[in-house]
C-alpha cells in the first residue's frame, strides 16, 4: 500500500504536466511563447535590445577617452605625502 501511495505522489507532477500540455494544444489560451518570459531587472524594467545601455556606455567611454587625450595621468589625491 505504501509503495502505491509513494508512486502516485512521485507521478503526480508528471500527470499534471501532461494534462496542462494536452489542454494547451486544445485551446490557444495556455500556449507558451518566448514573449511571456522577457528578461527584466529590478528598478530598471525590461532589458531589451532597443532600450539597452549600449549608447550610454559608448558616450561614457568617449568621455573617458577624450579626458585621457588631454591629460594622460590618473588624478591624484590632494594630500601628497604624510601629514600629521
């Protein structure tokens, strides 16, 4: 009896998946497509090619490049040497 209960518990998820698959083929309401699973980030929204950060990153890289064309050293802190 316990073997029968154990097998039914183990087979239940597969039976549910088969039933959902069968119902999805019968009606168009349960169809799964890739548009339902778009990648998104918190506080950012959907991540897609048209709204990507590539133009912003390109502008920042251009700004860094032009800064190093004028002055080729990293900025140093104002306090040089040891102070007490």
